[in-house]
């Protein structure tokens, strides 16, 4: 039952497409209901407005080379700084393994801008005073006459004479428990004391001037503490290794701190003005290889050792390009982009009608299906992968209208070719599809290849464009296979298309078809008007004959019983 | 004038045929001349009109202003940075673009404020962009990388799919022509080369090869059983394939160009210079050049590359012999 078999296969395929749509829509709806996603795709900065900075990291003394690890650290540093500056919804990503892209809503102030560009600043300072993180209430703060009053110039970095009245007031007023205030990052003067928070423990400190700069760290690692016999003590530790200058400086620091008590026994590791750890000094470290132990988990030990590595890598950033786009201009560009899309679609539809008459409805239907599929994909990717549609992306979508429509053109032209060969529409659709399928797959592979290559090597806007091109190529394939072809199979069975109505775009008379079978049981000889010698003719004719009605076939059987080979299913109709 | 469907029928049967393959000498000569011009023009003119992304500098766009006097913008820039050279252009209705040398952060903000004042717009209608001089070079380097990787992979893909490297080679020669001619047109017309134009340029390559693959697929089909028949020579079969897909080629390029033209129109007349215009302009040129290159360069080149294969020479001889016989049908084409 060849005929009904392909019809039901077509119906099944359409049902699968429906299932695909239902699943995607349900997934998106789920995201919207749980308010993690929105119905509208997320927009990139050029459509939404905001500032985009492309930064090139510069590592001191490393030339232009920057490793992937260093780049990831750079991103981490910038993220901490931007978050610290209180800018919400900032997005930081890397680009082509070299640049860091920072997207911020609105226009960043000079302070934020400088902060982003500055190099990571790690330093070791001795602790002078420590206290719980909350600000001392105004009424219970130390009265003016009891504030510390330095009597002499400080002798060393741990000297309490560093603590002036103003510094102490700042310290008392400091609030370290509020996450926003606690994570505030700033640049500081290494020669002066500093009031700083340790966000992890919620402790605040007055710190002496810098004694060892972070650049003196040559490496940092973490691991389990080993006992005397080398057995694991099941305790995590962070190991630092200083260079020769750091070793000497750290030796003198520990010599002094080891003899002190209370908070002054501690030294603080400060990154961008925040204390990331303030260990006590348990020994003099003469070899420049201190080990920090304490209540580390594997994770916290790794985090600290990575932060210490930042100190060894003072990365600064150079602004490569900066773009500020107002929200109104963004909205305007989006509007224009969509307008261009609508105009493009209308033009394509009009041309299709001109060329393919009502068959153009299949083109338009397929484009709509491809469009909805692409929309669902973009909205879902916006939710799960934070994909944002840029103006270049919108342009990619519009350009894709033409390329998607081409798959249908290739298919329709193949069907027409088959009709010209004299086939009935049903077999023309089947045969045309077999050939068009290969062409569509091969040519879309080229498109997809271009999109993938562009996506992986490109920077900036090119990426968004490449992504939509690739996405639409995939959507196109899905639509051709799961929508256009099954619909054609079903339409070929309708009276309007099957009998080649004048407006069907598949009128055999208009296409100059010479039927293989011409009434009165006469079969045209292959050479008679067959324009083209093809070895497939015998097979094709056989195929055409198989598609004839029973009456036609019987009539023909009488005359040319042995003329053509028949399939095993000849009587199964 | 026959309808396009009749036109298609005649092309399909071979009743009407355009000699794309046979006149290859003419096409190659024309192409060579155009390519030569495309190479000489940028050399003589000293390159391309590079966008600010390649020169480095600051750019401001004032949108929705009713005042489009160029001198106002120049004065505004001069009032802040007297030494800076300002290029002020009215790029679209109610939109002004001001390009200057690289300004510092403070200067940028000051110029912005000055522009807000002179053109009487709100602060959020002025957009500012700052581009370091290396940014454009970065984009270009990546684009060239993309180009090389894509061309290599596409060459392998086509060689595997068509099972002959000659199709790959012919398609790539067509591609090179498209690239050079598009670049030449850019130089000749002084269109601005921006990263968006480069994106468009890369897309053309994809489109151009895509178009060639569709035509070559038909060529492959027509020449599959070349040895089992004596109706047509190899070159004639290739030409028939090109003619048979001609309606497709026309329809495809029209359908591809229409949306691009829509973007180009919107981009040029309503938005002014920017992503949309630059992208669509290079696509617009490239799609037309790409379609032509498939018909006039890639397909004839393939026939030419294979014409001297011994089996095909022998087959062509057989065809000629059969045609010489009196009972032979008149040759098509």
C-alpha cells in the first residue's frame, strides 16, 4: 500500500514536528512561569542600550601572550570589581581567547571605569587592630578625647602609632556585614595604613602599610597537610612560595609578628582592598615558603590559592573599544531591524506567489514554521545560555529568510523537473524529494560549516551574526524535513494540486510536460520526445507506471505486458 | 515574452540553452580583466576607506535631532579639544555622526555634553563609541583566520561529497573571483570598510559556495552516467545542468537579495551608517557577484578542468562519431 504508506508517514512526521513544538513551548512556558525566563528573547546591548567595553588584558612582563588560565583569572578579577562597584546585571565574558568583554547597563562612572582597568593589586599587610564587622553604633563610639593619639613616628609596619584619630573613626564607622559595603573594592596607597573588611568572616581590620607586594609571590598551591611521617592529616592547607625579595621581606615580617600577641600577631593578605585571609603567625618563615592552615575545605583552599596567584600576575586592562548606546537608540534600531525583516518577508512572499502561485503558501507556511522554531530556540537559549540577540544577529535572521526559502525553491524546482519528465505529481514529489534532499543537505552543510567556523574564530558582533546564521540553517533543515516535504506529500493527493490546477504552480501543461502515458494505452517511446538521455529512464518509467491507476495499468498490461518491469507490490494497490 | 515557467521548460529540455560552458574563454577573459582591475584599483588608490574601527578614534552619533548643520558639530568638538580634527556627517535624516581622533575619557564626556547642547537633544540621544587602533586589526586577523579555516574545510567537504577534487577546485576558484571582485568594488566605490562589512564579506563566501554546491549537485547528477550515452559530451552535460538550474539560480538570488535589499534600504535611508547598512551592502554586492560567478566561472571551470581526461576525450569522440552518422538525431543545444 505504497500510497497510503507515504501519506501516513507524512502525517506521522507532522505529528513529530508538533511534538517538537509542544516540547519547546512547554520548556519556555515552564521557564516563564517559574520567572526564570521571558517570552521575549534577551537583547544585546546595541538593542537594549548600555555600555560595552572590550578590554585587552596586559600581564606585566609577559608581552602579549596570555594563557587561558590567566584570561579566566582576568575575568574573575573584573567580575569581582564590577560586582564590588555595585553595578547590577553586568556581564563579563571572554572573546576569542584574548579579550574580555564587559557589558554594563547604562553609562559607568569614571570610578567604575578606572576600577575595571586597574591591575589586580595584592599585598601583605600586618594587622594592627581587628574587630567584629558591624559598625559601632554612633552613641557608643569612642569619644574624641579618648581616640588614639600617635605620639611618635611609627618605627615599623606593626607600630600602633600608625593608628590616627581619623583612621580609628573610619574603622569604627566601617560596616563589614552588609554584603554591598563589604565587597567594595578600591585602590589603596601601599605606604599608608588601611581600614579593610574580610568578607568571608565579617571581620574588620586596621592594617599597617604594605610589607610584601603580591608580585613577590612566585607561586601558590593547595594540598593536604602532611605529618612528620608524610602521612596525610586530612587537613587542607595553602602553600605560598615567595621569590628571593619576598622571602627576605616575609622573613623579617614573621620575625617581628611571631613575637607579638593578639591581632598584631596576624598578617592580612589583601586583594583589591579586601582582606581575603588574615592568618596568625605561628613561626618565623626563613625559606619563603609559608603554609597557611586553618579550617579550610578543599574548595576554600583552592579559592585562596588561586587568589594568591592573581597577586603573582598583576593583570591590567587596556580598553580596546568602548561603545555607549542609549536605550532609545537601541529600541529604534530594533524597530528598524524588525521593519526590514517584515519588508523582506513580504517581498519574498510576493515573489514566491509570482513564481509558484499557490504553492507559495507552502513556502510562507514553512518560513513561518522556521521563524517560530528560531524564535523558540533564541528565547530558550537566552534563558539557559544567556544568549542575547544583537543587531547583527537580527540582520543574520533577515538574511536567513532568503537562504531558508532557497531550500524550498530547490525542492519545488526538482518537483517541476520531475513533472516535465512526465511523472504524475505524487511520484514527482517522491522523486524530486529524493534528489532535492541530497542537494539541500550538502548545501546546508556548507552554510552550517561557515556559521560554525565564523562563530569559533570571530570576535564581537560577528559572533551574534554567525550564531543566528547557524541556528537558522538548522531550523531550515528541520522545517524542510519535518514540514515542507510531508506537506507536499499530502498536498500532492489533493485535487487542486494533484490535478495541476492553473494556479497550483504545478500545472503540467504549463510546465510543458509530455506524459509517459498518453491515454488510449499508448506509451511514449523514450526517444520520442524525451529531451534527455538518462540511464534512469527505464527505472523512472517503471516508477511512473507503478503510479498509474489500476484501470490505466490494466489497459497497458494488455498491450505491453512485458515492456516494463514491475515491483513486487504491483497488485497491492 | 514567454512566462518564466515556459522559459524554465525550454531550459530544462535543452530547447533553449545559454552557452555558459562553451564560451568559457570569453567568461574567463572578462573575469580575469575584472579581477585585474579589482587588484589594481586598491593598489593605485592606496587601499580602502577604512572605518573608525580600523583607524582608532572616537565616534559620536546624535539621533533625532532637527538640526543637521555640520558646522555645529565641528564647533562643538573644537570647543572642547581645539586640536582634534572632527569629521561631521549627516548620515541619515535627523542623524549626525561625528568622528574625531582618539579622545580621553574626560574629553569624550565633555564633547558629548557639547553635542547635546548644540544639537538640542536629550543626553540619551547621543551615543559615543571609542575604538582603540588595534581593535579593527583584531577583527581582521580573526576574519582572515575564519576565512582560511572555512575555505579549507569547505574544500574537503566538497571533495568528499562530490568525490572529485576538481569540483572543489572549480568552486574555490569561483570563490576567489567573488572575493576579489567584491573587495575591488569596495575600493572603487569608497564604501567604508567596517567590521560589519567584513561580517557581510564572510557571509558572501558562505552564500557563494552554497550556490555553487546546488548547481554542482545537478552537474554531478547529469554527468553521473556520462560513459553510457553518446547524446552529449561532458561539457554539454555540464552546460545543460547549469541551464536546468538557471531558473533556480535566478529565483534563489532574487529571494536572497530581496531581504538584503530591505535591510540595505532601511539601513541607508532610515538608520544611517551602521551595522545594518554595512552588512547588507556587502551582502547585496556579494550575492549578485556570487550567483554570476557560479554560472560563468565555477561551472565552466569544472568542465575545463576535466575536459582533458582520457575517458572524457574518448567519450566526446564517440559523440562526434554518432553525430556524424546520418540517422543521428540533431544535437541538442
